[in-house]
């Protein structure tokens, strides 16, 4: 919106300083003049001559005092005005110097340079707090933009692969009329299914990042049960034992997104497990102010550095790329995005002896009538063990 230009902040501060100084001078001179009027008479009797022949005369005192005082007071006012303007301009410039640095940094950021920082020196005051907050904002923006650029590049690469594969299959089928059409259709179906899964995962990741959902009461322990029930056939196929245990874990958020979070974690734990006789443990718990969802699985040994990168988009270990149900590399990235959208955290920790421990911590909410959920274990056939 276009606005009329006006005086700068520095000019307004200068005029304010000078005006305040002039007002103080007026009050001081007024006090001096009132004092003089109170103790100085209008007229004074002056006696001149000798003691033998004195001469008496009456002289005006106040009028003479005013005639002498007025020009000197005007000179003082002129000096105060000049001094106030000059000193106010210098003081305003020193006071607004941090704002100039912040404005320069903002202009650089608007031009695309997010690496610049204000780094205001000196003790912590209001300007220092503003500059530090601006630097923190720039750091977060720089990290976010870098992540978005990396994500866009990875997504473009992942989407280009199925499209290029489909084009190659169609070119082969068109150049060779005797090619097995059924085989081409099967491969095209598989490639397109992967592209659709990737697109849906990208849309889900975007939805979670925008926080465009309605919060409602959710029990993570029930979501864990539902996710395990859904993935029992996959666990049977891969010979993985799934165990669930924990308390009622009340939180608030999107039921659909939190169910997707839980399903992704359980699916990831089942797929990236030992070739045979693997196990998965799903647990829920309550801490003061927070609730926990923990998913542990056996598997190959991981370093702490490798485990910390698994939640990055399209990050897959070498052993995961060619595995069945390998997914599109967004499972844990979606989990982290959903957790952050619910003001929670995601922690990935390698288990001693191999495998991964994933912990999601979310804010807790009040829920009346706590009911303890008994531990249940499911074997390879999907039947529950224990009461």
C-alpha cells in the first residue's frame, strides 16, 4: 500500500529531544524570573552625593532588569535550540544504529541472501533481543529453504524414475509389435502404482506440514492396536512377531494423521527387520505433560549417525532399496512431519544388537477414567498371545 512520505524516525527523535530541552529551558528561565519578580521591587530609592548634601532619586528596577535579562534569555534559548538539534541528531543516530543494521539484513534477506546475520554486539537490551530474534528467524528460514530445495530435488528425481521407466516400456512395445503385451502392462501397472504411492505420500507430507487439520481427543494406544491389526497379514508373511503393550495415552490431534504416523512406524518396523524370526514391539506410555509411542524392531546394526538420517525424505539404506514393500522413502519423513505438526518430537535410536527404536513424544491431554491396556503378543499367525 502506497503511503505519503513523512519525517524519518531520526528526525522525529531529534525534534523531540530539542523540544524537550527547550521546554526544560523555558521552565528554568520562568522559575528564575518568578524568583526575581518576588524579591526585586518595582522601584528603588537611590541616594547620591555626599553626606552633607545628599540627592534622592527613584529608579525603576524591574524594567531595567527585564531590559537586561530578555536579550540574554533569547541568546540562551537560541543556544539550547542549536545544541538540542545537534545533540538530538547525534543521539538519535546512535540509538537507531541497531535498527539500521537490522533493516539492512532484512533487505538482504528479501533479496535472497539468508546467510547474512545481524550479530549485534554489546549487552543484551531491547535492540539486542530484537536482533537475536531476527538472526534466529533467518537461521530457521535458511534451514527450511535448504530442506525444501533438497526435498524438491529428491522428489523430482523420484518422480522422474517411474515416468522414464514408463516411457522406455512404451517405446519398446511400440518398436517391437511382437513384444509380450501382457508383460508390458504388468510392468506399467507396477511403475504407475509406485508413482501414485509417491504422489499420495507427497500430498500427505504437505498436508501434515501445513497443520490444516482439526484437533480432537485421540488415544495413541487404540491407534497402535488398529495399526497392528491392519498389518498382521504383512507380519505373517515375513514371519515377524508383533507385541503391543501400554497404558491409555490421551493426546489431541488429527485421528487420521496420527493413525498414519502409527501405521508408518509399525510398517517400517516389520519391513526393515531380520529375514526370519524378527520381532516388533509397540508400546505406549505417559509422562508428566507428554505421552509416548515407542516402536522397536530387530534388524541389522545401525550407527547413531545413520539412524539420525533415516527421517530425511527419500533416505533409504542400501539393504532397503530392493526389499519388498520398500516404499517410496517418505515413511519416517511423514512421521516426523506429523509429529512436528502436533507439537511433538521424533527420536531415532539404534538398538544394542541391531535394529531401531523410534520414539514419538506428543503433548498429553486430560482423560477421565484411565484404563490400563493389558499386554498382548501376536505370533506369526496373527493370533494374540496372553490375556
